[in-house]
């Protein structure tokens, strides 16, 4: 007989008469795909629908704007005052609802951070007149809201909520956190008015309460209203959780769900607390919801760094919150609710908080995931053609790319032989197993290995190097070469010394490194190694030839790294070329001339060299040949996973 492994997590909850089938809500993530008029298109619908298919009780569409003239903070918001969006939004809500999931619409207003509206030539408004660099570095001038603009904005919120309801959405989520307009009014930092809309706590709360009352009148009593709040602003000088409790108490009974987040976009370094980086612990912001819940009767939701069903169950069971909201957790594995309910928790792919999703949104305008190649390609997967006939596939290399290729090919019905020259699957990234902030990467590698062990169509051969001779013996229909890369060692005098090693070895045996480390290379590998070793008490210096550290395209991980480097006191020397290594340390040449850096251990983190020769040797050993991952060009986890997934889907297809 079935027994639910997480009974608290999967007990339904009723908000304003609306039944939610469990306590896992997909928290708001913004729109990526849209056409002229900011109407959602099929790619948008597929993205949100995928979370509903996976078993979430509610899926929220992020950052829809209530006023298309003066509220726009980004360029791709859904516009809730544009009636031409009605058929598109009805299609979106229906795609979510048809899976037994409540569709929710987050309603936002940029206020004094409405940079797009400002750029379009409109006056923008906040609680007070302000001149600032803006939320994203663009200098903007905002005017103080007068009574007419305040009344207009209250009305716009009410009309937007009614429009969302008419378009089939079963809940609205009012954005009252992270530095947007309602937050600006509630915060004593940004609201220094002395009239009826500011000057005391009660007056600062008057505007959000008026907005909520207008929304309630527009949608009626049997329609849930959620509000997202910053339980603490989490920066020096910002309000703390005690003030967050006061805000929540003022809203108690006025809304149906208090969604407690943290931070404000007005302070750049707080972004990686609002959206926790890998350097923070799982569930880092739960404490704010837990404290607020002690003081209110309205149900409370928590959000941030949540992927583990054991933790989610404990949060609900212990009374820290009534609902858990996941953003990146359900991007990484939309099937997390379904897997947890069915007792398949070991199959859940947990978010490792690498910021590939957010950084891709910033650089490409699309959310994608390092570990889930289906994201941003939902339609391609949904309508993927089946393989015409089973093939025998030889996969060379059991790293990130090789494991994904093997799993995808096996699920397509192919017989797979996966060979790894070492005694474990996982590849070069196994070296980071001892790194605390990479624990979720380790969990992912273990997850992939477990899934491979359960797949009847995969034969694993460890301690087996794929050579042309082996390929001839196996005689496969297809070869997938995923042979990785090796450290690049430049011809620096002294680099072959006994005190010089590579990042992989230091990760594996940190205890063998000296007290003073000089790391050559300021890319992600070198910087993350520096953080790891500094956290173990080592004195670390990073030398980089370029004028800045290099995070590649992962801008937000780069920002997180910079904060950790500053916190740990890591010495970073930019514009510095290494000219010589001796047993005593490293000599570098910078803009001020030659500098000596004493070191017990010198670590080479100067990139990787693809194993192209090994891959090329297999190119003519089977009728169909694919090469992917680092043996093409050293790349990211996202790039390796994505290429492996889709190349494996191509196997056997004309």
C-alpha cells in the first residue's frame, strides 16, 4: 500500500476558497519569449506548462506590469493594461490549469526603478523625488508621486487583477518586495514623505493597504491574493526582520498568503541573497519566514535555495512556513513534486545555484539550465520524433556530457555501452567533491550515475579506455566521443617544479597544499579554488593577465565570486603576467614593474586543452559519429549537458 513519504508537503491547502493540491508553488520567474506587444508565445506557454506537468500546485508568471506607461523596469513584461493580450493570456492560464495546477500572475510596478519607461521618455515616480543610478546602473530621475498618480496606480492594480482573473488566472501575486514600488513605500529608507503617505509606519503602509483593498474589491472574496515581501532588506542601513514582522502584521488578514523573500535590488550585492548563490547554505532565507510566521495568522510561504524534499517537508512539518516556493529548483527539475510524492526523491536533480539561468536571461534573453537541457527547448522535447530503430551506441567518456548522452540515447531505445577510463563515473568534476559550495554538483553527478545504473539499456565499463581497437571489437553503429580535456600548462620557466600543481589535484587533496597559495589564472576555476582554499584558512593570491577576473558568460556567478573574494580577503592581482616560478614563489610583471609573490604552492588554473587527438582517432570507427563537450572546446556544465542531450536525440535520425 502506498504511503506518502512527505505527508506535510503533500497535504493540500485552501486559500480564499481555492484548493492547492500540495504545498509546492513555482515562484515567479519572468517572461523570456514574447512578440510585439509583449504577448506570450508558444515557447512561453511551454516553459510555464512544464512546471505544471511536473506536479507543482501553483505556477506563477513573473513581473507582469500594471501600468505600461510608467511602471516598466524591463523590456519584456506582460502588460496587464493591454486588452489585446487576453487570448494569449487565456491560452497560457489554460495550459497551466489543465494539469490540476493554479495559474498565478505576479503584478509589479517599477516605481523609481522603472528604467524602461524612463528610457521611453515617460516621467517615472516613486515615494519621493530621487536621482539615482537605478536598479541596473542606468541613471534615472524619478518624481514624487502626487495624489493623482497615487490614485491612478491604485486603480491600475485593481484593474490588472481583474484582468488577470478574467484571463483564467486563479490567484494574483502582488510584488511588495525587492525594491519595487510597494516596497519603496513600505521601507523607511526609500519613503521619507511627511504627508498622509509617509512620515510614520502607519502612513508608509497606507499605500500598499489601499492597493490590496482595491484589488479585493475588484476580484471578490473567493480569489486568493498573495503578496511577496522582503522579510529583511539584508544590507547595512536597511530594515531588519523586526521591521519585516511589523509589515507582515499590518497585512495580516488582508491577504491570503504572505510570501517572504529578502533583499532589495537597490543594493547590487544583495542580489545573491535574494537569489542565493552557491556560497550560501540551503534554505538561507527560511529564517525570515519562520520569524514572521510566529506573529501572524495568515499562511506564510518561504523561498530561496530550496530543492531538497527532506528540507521542504521539515519546513512545513516544523511550522516554519505553510508553503514552499521554488524558482530555480523547478527550472532544474520541473518533476521534483512528482518524484518526491512517488518516493523517487533520489531521482531529483537539485539546483546547484550556478546562475546559468539568470545569466543566460541577461545575456541571451532566455532562461536555460546547466543541468536540464529541456529548459528553453520544451517544445522540441515535447514533439521530439522517436528514433526509427534501435542502434548500438558506444559512448567514450563518463563525465557530464558522456553520462547525459548515454541516458538520453538509452531512453530513445538505443543499446548503450558507456566506457570510462577511471574507476568512477563523473569525470573531472569529481575533483570538487570536497568543496562545500559545490555539494549540489556532487549530488548531480551521483544522481546521473544512479540513473545510469537503473537503465537496462546501458552497459557501463569502468577502467576502460575507448581506442580504435576497442571500437573495432564492439563494432557500434554510433560513437559518441565525450573525452574531456586536460589542464593547459604554458611554457613558463619553473612550471615543472615540485611546488607547482594543477587545480584538479588541489581540489582532490587540499591537505597537501601549503599555507601560502598563488593561483595562476582568474577564471571561474581559479577563483572558485581560491575561495575553497581561503575557506580552509590558506593565504591565497590570484594572478590574472587580464584587467578583470573572467567569469565567462556567467555574470552573476562572477558577481558572487567577487563578493566571496572580498569577504575572505583573497589577494587579486590583475594585469599581471607570470614570468618565472621558483621554489620560493612566483615572479610576475605588472603595470608597476616586476613583483614577487611568495608561495608554498603554485596552482596552474590557466584553462584546459581539449583531448582532440583521442577523439579524432575514433572518428572513422563507426557509421555515425558525434563529438561533444570539452574535447571539442572546454565549456560549461550547461554547454556540455545541452550538447549531449540534443546530439543523443539525433542518433539514428535521417
